[in-house]
C-alpha cells in the first residue's frame, strides 16, 4: 500500500514516521521549499497523550532528541485577577508535560524522512489509484491520500468542500518578553502558566518557556533557545486594521490592570508582537469513508485557548498509523474515532475561547467565585480540574 501525506507539519510528519517504522510505503509532500523555511512560531505544549504518540511513532533516536531539546512543563497553572491577585492555583501535573519549540520539534520530526519539498498540492484525480497534481506540473500516485495540510487544507477543500473553518469573533494579540533581559518579572508569572480573568470582556494568557535546547552538532537546525514569557491578549470587541500599533492597543485596553502586566507588554520587542483572528472548524455530519482522509487542523482546527491542537493532531497520527498497519477498513476505523474526539476538542476549545474573551461581567464574577471556592475546597478543585492540560 502506498500512502501519500500532503503537508509536512507536526501531525503529518509523526504519521510518516509511524508508518515508516512499520514498513509501510509512505511519501510526504510539503509546499515549503526546504526544511529551514518554517523558522517561526512559539513553543507548543506537548501533554502526556501527545508525548505518547511521539514516543510510539518516532525512531528511538528522534524521541531521545525530542526529550533533550524540549523543556519540561507541568509546573501548575494559575488563575489570577487583572491585579495579579490569585484566584486558584492548580498543582503541578504528576505526568510528564513538555514545552517544545515548534521549529525544533519540526526539525526533529524531519530527521530521517525523505520529504519532497516545493510540492504545492493543487488537486487529486481518482480512478482506482489516486493521482496527485502539484502546481509545478509534476504528479504522483498513491493508494491512500492523507490531507495533513493545515487549516487552509486544499485536500479538504476538494474532498469535503462543505467543511472548513469559521471566524469565532475573537481577536488575539501576542508577544514575547525575553527572561534573560527582564529579571524584574514577578515569580508567579515565571513559575507557572497563568490565565488573567479581568472584569471586562477580555482575557490574557501568560506562560514562561525555558531555554533548554540541543546544539546543531547533531545535524539539526534549531531556533533561538532563549527563555521567554509568552503573553496573549484576546477580546471579542477588538478590530485590527493595517498600520495599527498592536502594543499600544493592548496597553490602552489594560491601562487599569496591574503595572507588572502593563510592563510585560510594553517591554516586549515589537518584532515579537503579532495578531490573528481566531478560527474554529465547522461542525459537520459524518461522511462516508473513502481512500482519502484528513488529519489535524485540516479537519478539526480548534482555537488555541486550551492548548491541545497539536496534541490532538499527534493523536490522529498515532491512531491512523495503527489502523493502516492493522489493515482492513482502516480509514473507516480511524475516522469513526477521530470524528468523536476531534470535534469534541473543537467544541471544548471554542467554548473556552468565548468564555476567555467574551464572558459577561456577571458570568466572570460567578466564575471568580467558583475559582475561589475551589481554592478553599481541595476535593472540589480535584473534581473540577481532573485531567487539566490534556
């Protein structure tokens, strides 16, 4: 069986390793021109489920490189007011969590794979076998096509044209503050991730990422491994236009917040600040399985508010690799499970995004009361947040 994976992101590359490890003929086609083109992005949280998928699919050497290059998370999570008053602090996880540079993780995943770069997928034709057509005029054939080409998936657009994503009405502005240049940071912003719950219709998330990383002596190209604090401000009533000073916009909106949070934003290098309109996959009915399928953001793109998108894509890769290796109606078995957990994650992350950025003052007051109550009642806290971070 010949498997073609369109898209060389985290999920597609993990799948390719899992199939290659099992002796399955797999080819990966990536639109970027080289393995060093995608040199951007924040670090990504890899939870125990994502780590298990990587450990199962990757060769032992690649997994070891991942562990050496990733920081270790699981230091707990805090909910605070806009004056940095604690509402609730969740204890560190007992299971291993990782903080991985997206760039470094992609380099680890590329190592050992013969990815065909510069292949921008255009369409596929089906007449028994599947014929892939690329913009450069070349073609390829396969028995099974996997669209792992992200939120703007061209495979999905042709295969499930009624699917896709929609704007959820939330805009975010994010930036980085380098820790080695800012020793003044309050310890509570560095030792754990925090969600700021203000009175108004907005929210801010902050997470410090350590500077662990390996050198390029192993033949891998890594990004700058300086430790930094990532912050992201999100609101439902924020309109971004060309030429807008993003930092000034956030500073205006948090002018009554704690001086430390204002300093975090104002001290962040302007080149690290960016914005995006948050989108989420449309909920669609189940479809009839064929020899074309989808993975990760190509089918169940979700908001970033729960930090699980990459982990769900890795779960897809692990499950699809298992199903293909087992044979039989592999795509049907994969999609039956993926549809359930994938769109459940979409719904949960969408709900979290709207609560985070668009909750009413009354709802926020109630939420703060619930958090304070949970902080005072350990059994309630354990019940409310069982499996947080998954």
